[in-house]
């Protein structure tokens, strides 16, 4: 993706790296079922976020 959009910053901020570390530690304490459930919910929320961004871009292009 970096080749297609070199102007995008795809690196995590220090705060995001910290949050990822906390998430990793939490995930290591979860059961397999809990981790799968969290993964599915995170995936669903990312898809919703994608839909919102697409809709906002369509609205912005239509103006």
C-alpha cells in the first residue's frame, strides 16, 4: 500500500504503539473464544469505519 500512496503516513504514533502493547498483553490473557470474539468485533467495526469513510468521500465529491 505504501507504493500506491507514498504520501500517507502508515506508521503508528508512540501513543498508538503503547495502545497496541496494552492490547497485546490483554489478548495474551484471553481464552481462544474471547480472542476470536474480540477479533470478530474489531473486524466488524473496521468495516463500519470503512463504510463511513466511503460515504463521507462520496458526499464530499458530490458537493
